[in-house]
C-alpha cells in the first residue's frame, strides 16, 4: 500500500469516527423524544440510527484491518474483510427493517396521540446531523464499498428524519396519527432498498465474478492486437476488494529470449492498467497453444494408464 493510499484510508477513518459519535448521541435523543411525544416513527428512526452506529463501527474496523500489509498466509492482504463487513451490515439493516415493520403494524392497530412540536424539534436535529455525516462520506462512497454502505446509511437516515419532521408539522394541525406506522413502513422500504444494492455488489466480489463494466472479450482483443502476441486463454478477472482488480491470463507468444518477453509483459500491464483499471495482473507466457484452447481455459488430457 502506498503512502497516499494509507493517508486516504486514515482520512476516511477519521470521518467514520465522527459519524459514529453522531450516530450514538442522536438516537439517544430520538428515543427519549419518541417516548415523550408518543411517535413510533421517531423511535423507528432512532432504531435505524442505532443500527447505523453498529454498521459504521464495523466499517471503521474493516477499514483499519484493511490497512494491514499482506502476509504469507494472506497474500492479497485483508481488504476483502470490508466486503464481509458490508454483508454483515446488510444483515443488521434487514433486521432493523423487520423490527420497524412489526412495531408499525402494532401501532396501526392502536393509534396514539403524538406531540408534533417535540417530534419536529428532535427530528430536525437528527436530520442536520445525518446530513453532515452524509456529506463527509460522499467522496469515499465512489471508491470504497464499505464507505458506500456507511454513506447510504447516512443518506437514508437523513431522508427518514426529514419525513418525520414533515409528520410533526402535520400532527401540529391534524390528528392523522395513522401516518406514524405508515411512515415507519416507508422507512423499512428504504432500508431494504439501500441494503439490496450493497448485497448484490458484495456477492459479485465474494464469488470472484467478473467485475461490472469489464468485458473479457475486449481485453482479449486488446492484448491479441499487440505485436508478438499469438493468442490468449485462461483469462480470469476478479475483485480482490471493492477497489482492487486482479487478472490472470496465459499469453501465447513465439519462442524467444526471456528479455523480449519481459518487454511485452510491461506493455500488457500498462495496457491493462490504463484501459481497464486492472492493477494486479498475473501473466503466464507460453510458446504453444494448448489443446482446445478457450478464453476461460484449455482442455488438459491426463494419461490414466499406469506405467510398469
């Protein structure tokens, strides 16, 4: 890991810490306000914020673990831990969503009067805090899956807090208390929506699937267009983490001195880095095409006859 990468990770760590602090204080205020005002929506928002505190804490832990250097046992380092943490985060989100749905249903069966003015005050504080957290994490959400998860948490919280503010305004003038559980269910839908995208992306990484936006046939065509390349097979591309992409490929070249192959390897690595953002290519050069060669592999025959 370069010094610049480490500095960036440290910067995101500080932002996650600040977000954690706000997501520990704000829910406590919201729960108190929800109990006093009688608003289930405010308590639901508080539960969501509390789950976000745990999620951001996991994100921070994963980010710190990701700073560790590779070892003989973990040769790619620990960056994929952030993906595991992201999956755990989604589990927490879905769990909070189920709880909110059940409580909302109970409240719909037994509506209770709600103090709208107190709901407005508490929800406004939560909205402001969540917006600050969202803006702090927005730049990192473009490049890091785990920070993206924390960013989506904060953005969803800001939207739900704003909806609770609007509810408080309505309750100041109309006794439409049935809106309390309805808005709680809307919060559940936002929770499920925000978590599903992260879950799908984490699945792609954990399954070593070809990263979105990368075309293996385009890579094949680009490499085979280079002078001195006769063919390519056994091509695989996957994510080491949400940011790092690896590639392995067998390159068929004419029989030649090793120094010339080294020059071609440098050219291929430069091509992969600049055109496809692949930073960890592993290239195996061969002078003969394997039997029944294909883009993803080649057919290997084994002699099952025993020798005397």
